[in-house]
C-alpha cells in the first residue's frame, strides 16, 4: 500500500516539477498539495474571467455600439453594490449531469419569498437543441404560473424577444420595454410577409410604441438601458417581497395632514368640462411621487403606485381628459389587472371616480364590453384589501357600481361637494 501511495505521490510531484523521492516526505507532500491547489485556483480564475467576458470583447463592443449594456452591466446597475450572487456562471450547454437541467432561480424565489426580475434580450431558442429548447420554455412558463400572486414578477425587455419566449413576459405581473431597441412578437416581419404578404418593420410589429399604445402588452417604455434600470429600481421600492410580506415603508417628510387648497378649484364649474385627474393624484400622495402604469394605453383610466404617510397604495382613477372618463374594454381590463395585483400583495386601493358610464357603440358591444367590463367589477368585488373611494364628480349607471362602490365592499366611500350620483 505504501509503495502504491509512493508511486502516486511521485507522479503528482513530477506533474508539479518537484523532485521524486523514496518513501513518504511530509514536506514534499505539503508542497505538492499547495501547488495543486494553486493550479486549480488559477484554472477557475481563468474560467471565471472568460465567463465574465461573455461572447468576448468584440461582442461587448458591438452591444455598446447599439447603446445597450451587457447582461452583467445591467445587473450591476439594477442591484445594490455587491448584493448580486450569480448562479451557474460556467453553464454553457444542455448537459444534464448532476441535475444541471433543473431551473433553480424561480424555485428558490418562491421558496424564500423574493421577487423575480427578468432582463430579456435574446435571439430565441437554440434550434439545434430541438424539443429540449421548447421544454425549457415550458418549464419557465409553469413556474411563472405557480409564482403568480405569490411573488412579484417583472419583465424588462431590453432587446429582441420572439416566438415562444414572449409568453413568459406575458405571464408576469409587469412588462417594461426600452424604446428603439426592444421587440416582442410571436412571428417576425419575414414570416408575416410570407404568410399574409404584409410589409412591416420590427418596430411597427412589436416595438415599444406598439405595445405601450396599441396592444397593451407592455406597461411602460423607457428611453435607454440606463433609464429603464434606474426606473425599475424605483418601481421595486413600492412592492413587497412576496404575498407574505408587507410593502416597504419609506420615511416621509411630507405631512399626511397637510392642506391642499388647489383641490378646491380643480373641478371645473361646468360639469361637462374636462380636467386632469392626475392633478388630484399628485396633490395628495407623498411628495407628488406617482409611478403610473400604462400611461399611454387606455388613457381614460389611470392606475399606478404611490405612497401615503410612507406606505404603498394602489391608485385607480377615471380620467376625464380622455373619452370623458368613460369605461371601455381596454380600460376595464387595464384596471382589473391592476386591482387584482394589489389584492394579491395586500396593497390598499384608493379609487377616484368621475365616470359618466360605459362607452356606447357597436365596436364596444361586438368586442365584448359586457364580458370585459365584468372583469373590473369582479376584481373590486373580490378584493379584500382596504378600499377607499372618492367620487370627485360623476358616478352614473352601472359604472357607478363597478368603480369600487360601497356595495362592492368599499370600506370608506367619500364624495366631494361636486359629486353627482
């Protein structure tokens, strides 16, 4: 046994340039062990340095030339300094040894109660992996569904996102985009041209403007990578870590009981004249800080997050400046989804009502306004979070009921002197 050990040790010593010897020598063994450790460390460092370069210097330069950051630069800007711990730095392929195929991050997030943020910039599936790439999509979709209402899920689209990859952002709670550099579509312009003979650009088909104004797929767009990531940091400060945690409380220097004399004149004397409901919202929330969700889609209703006395609240309000504040299909769906998110994560709701009714017309009826309008009604009726309603002016017809009326378990319902019910 000693002879075998000696031969093995001699082999190791030879590998590290140390002299061979007869018998065991403790000093030489220690030197051998140290040399082996240093070589392993050096190899790991080289691999880590290579991994940190991603596709290499040329591809990093190409990314910067487009005005975009690399994945790790984005993470560094998004997270607090030194707080990010990367998993699977060296993973490269479809190897399934030792259970490497399992998706860890989303499972861990649900287990510990932590939000998941996806920074999406991808050319799509690796076609050479065949059905395994589709299985990877489905694994993520399944976890998106299981995590829904348990932890906040946010997607930030920072480049192309096409085909099956688009369904994960669609399943998350909020989807943000970057103008002129991010795209979401099921099929690209070439396939659209081949199948329907339509000529359309990537931007027209699935750019930020399309999805924040026409389709409603995205909730907000930002001008560049840095702007998007800094706004995402601010946005996350409104949200709890999970449905088991309270929303963060921020120290507030804005007195909760201050007078707001401007509210005396914000409602026009003429009952048909428009005004901006955002003037009301900005006047009463802490420091006028309101993070509006979907500001360019279904403008006849406003939704977003603010703070009152340092605590997060969800704001919903009809917007008289757009379609006189009428509820329609798009505004009902927009409002319902927001109310259900707030209910899932125990965020109180404050609703400002100025609604003359549901928008009439064949387009609305054929589009299913009854079915879609019922979604907003259902969301308010189902919600168990504190609900405060303020009727600033009009509350007519069925829309009166739908907008968090006391009959739908509104906790406190107030009217201004200008209210008409």
